[in-house]
C-alpha cells in the first residue's frame, strides 16, 4: 500500500525550530519529487516547498524562503522539513505529498498531516 | 488573497451537475497544467484531476476537468451527499512555485 506518514509536529515558541519527517512506503521513493503543503486552521491549502527525486532541485514559497529547508534521504525513504525562525503564521497542519510528474504541479498521495502550533 | 480565484461556495441538488471555476493568469494556468483536489471535513486532500483533465485510478467519471486560456473548470455530475467537501485548484507558476485557489465549499442541498 502506498503510504505517507508525517511526524514531528508539536507546540513551539516563536523563533523556535522544528523538524518534520515524512516516511514513505509502497512506491520507489527516489523516483518521485515530493512536496510539503500546509493548511492553517480554517483556511485553504498553501504550498510550502518541493524537492526533486534526487534532491538536487528544491523550491520554496516566498513565505518560508530562508527559514525552511526541505531535504530527503532516499536510503531511508524519508522526506524532511527543517523549520527555523518559526512565526505564529506558520501554525498549520503540514502535509507531505507525492508529486505526480516531473514538475511538482500535482500531488496524488498525501499523508494524514502533522499539526504545528507556534505560540508562546 | 490566493493567486488563483475560485468562488467561495456553490450548491446544487442531489443528482444535478455543478461546475467550479478557477481563474488565473498567463503566469500560471495559461502555461501550465491544472489539478483539482477534494477535501472532505477533517481529512487530507485527495487528487481528483491532474494535467487539466486526467483522472487518477479510482476517481469516477462523474468528475471532469477542462481548461481554456487562463481559466479552468471542475465539473461534477450526478451529485451525491458524499460530494459535500471543499474543492481546490492548483497549478505551477512561473515564479517556480505551486499556487492554489482559495477553495470552494460544495453544498449538496
């Protein structure tokens, strides 16, 4: 079964850091680009970041550029999101998602999400 | 304010047809594929349509997608109460980012 399972969310103070993980199974992880998408409480979807299958190309939303870093370990079938200098507006459910094709414009498999709360 | 514009809500009776629009620009929809997602309450989004009009395995043909110029449309026929959800469009943008619409809440009356 194709599956993505996120972990690492929690409560963090403004200015703090958190690292999210996404464990993939059921498909050849290294063959697919991956992405992070977030959703603030009661709000719509917001794309955060994407990474190519090899990890050689990365993309970021302007709202997180310079603060968040996406990475992957293909030997562990795991995607990561290192989040630094967290702000209240980063509070959201964070989903990892598998990209359909070469360009990260569509996501066919989603995890269940992990909640990140930034508050003092 | 989302880059892609969707109506906040649409509604229709069971068995009827509904369409949801998604408007963008030449920087995004005009030159890239559009995808559509369904998000049931409390769950992760689910891909309904990719590359403008392709359905992933398991998505019924009641769901369809189309694109013309800088706009795209999701169509749902034979509406069921289980279709009540939020629907989002998304696409690649020339700024090397993914952009989503603000979402449309579908109510099946």
